């Protein structure tokens, strides 16, 4: 089969994009593992603090509460990185779909052998698939860590209010940054 330079380019591009798609899946797994490690860190420190006494997180020193706040904020950043990796994966999947469409349009017989989509609208930007469950879990852990940390730092006269405000800020920051990331992918075909 004599390939035109255009076809050879598209085939090579298809291979590169598929490889990148797989690498991004590996990045997602690594990010979730980092999240698990970061989430274990405050408890490891707490175990060292309470190694000679009863383990009681409610009577922890203030600096341990600060460790939980930083772990919660770190979890927020890892969650956003996971979402960004997933959306990057979607961008590559959409590109592969268009390459598939190119070949299907050039050879209508090929269409009956294609089971994967040929639309640039698939996958949807708003559906994170199984990663969505990871995101919910990661945000929940981040909220709990931040709430616990702030609870130990806040003045006793306004603990509930302070924790509520901190959790609200955490969730608002997550929502703002998530929507900003999503908007960046939706509006641009290029990498921004």
C-alpha cells in the first residue's frame, strides 16, 4: 500500500497520541497514590507524637492541626492536577476520534469496522468517568483534614463558625479552580 505523506503523518500522529493517552492514565494513578501518601502523612506524625501516650487527636498540639491543614490544601492541589490530567486525556481522545473520522470519511467501507467514536464531542468534558469518584473522595478527605486542622487552631469562642467558613472557602476554591480548568479545555483546541 502506497501511503501519501498525509496518511503517513496521521498514522504516526495516531500512535503518538495513543501513547500519550496511556501515559496520562499512568499519571492519574500516580497522582492518586500521591494523594494517599499525603493523606497518611498527618497520621504518621500523630502516631509519633502520641507514641508514648494514648492516641487522642482531639488533644493534639496546634502545630499538628497545621499539618492537617497543609495536607488538606495539598490534597486540593492533587485533586486539581488529577482533573487536569483527565481532561488532557480527553483532549487526546478527541483528537484520535478526529483522525479515525478522517479515515472513515476517506473510505466509507472502513466505518463498519470502527467501534470507537469518530466525533470530536466524545468524551464529554463534564463527565470524568471513574476518576469522578476519586475526585469526590479526595475533596471529602481534603475538607475533613482542613476542617479538623482549623478546629484545633481556631479560638474556642468561634470554632463552629471558623470551621464552617474554612470548609466553605475550601469548597469554593475547589469549585472555582475546577470550573476554570474545565473552561480552559472547553474554549481551546490548543494547549493552554
